[in-house]
């Protein structure tokens, strides 16, 4: 039986972490906030956030899993309010991840769409049914996703984490467009109490 939304306890989150395989990724270094975020999204049926993809990215950062082809981790600017923190892209569900990355590829290389269309819609394909030509074009466009993966350029949303004592501490999940202020507020409100050293690190003193 699912717990009532007003009765989600730390024990629920601990059991949830074990159930999805997150407890063993970085013991003691995954915030309750991330667990709550994942728990809430699964509880409400938000399919864009797949725990397996997030867990794999964390394992890759820990050196226990191969990379998935996403953009490599990077630190936030030392001049910004998120200085002292890092971000790593994680892939959304295929229904969002593929269109997002294909759109970015076409935005950066607008001629690619014309090239794909012309390679499949020309005199040599005149004997094919329109549906077959359309399917070939669709496959060509989808292939742009694989190209980005091979170049390790796949983008998604962010895992926000900090480094302390030579280890990664995973703090929250964030969207590109939610604003640094909102990310900082969430980390400050919910993660500093769990990891007290984070307060000094966020101030830029560490």
C-alpha cells in the first residue's frame, strides 16, 4: 500500500532507495531530497524521470558503470550563485529525450534535415510508397540522436552534486530552465542540514 502523501517518512525513502537500487550507489552520499524527488515522480506517474537512467549516471560518476553518451560533468561558474556545485546530465524518457536531442542537433546543423530528406526523396526512391519514404526519413532523423550519443553530446536535465573529501554528494535533480536561484534555495533548505559542510562550500569559501 502506498503511503499517504502527508506521511512519507525517512524509512519510506530508505526502503524506496533499496527497491530501485539507489542505496548501493553512493551510501550516505545521496540526499533525502533526491530520494523524495524520485519517490514523488514515480508516485504521481511522471514517466519522463526514469530512476534507472539517473542511477546509471551516478554509477558512471562513481566509476562503476560505463558512460551513456551524455555531456560530461562540469562545475558551475565560480562567478555564479551555484559556485561550488557540479552538474551532470541525465536522460529523460525516450519520448522526451529523443525529440529534445534531435531538435538541438537540427538547430546546430539546419542543413542536416534537408540532406536527410533529399537522400530519401529523390528519383531513385520514386517507386517507393510515400509511407516507405516517410519512414526512411524518420529513421534518418532519429539517427541524429545516435550521432549525438556517439559524440557524447546527449543532453537532458541535471543531477546537481557537490564534491567533499574526494567524493561526490548527490543533492537534487534540476531542470535547465528553472533558474539558479530556485536550485540554490532547494539545496540550501533541504541539503545543508543533511550535509553541514555544504554551507561553507556554497559560500565560495571552500
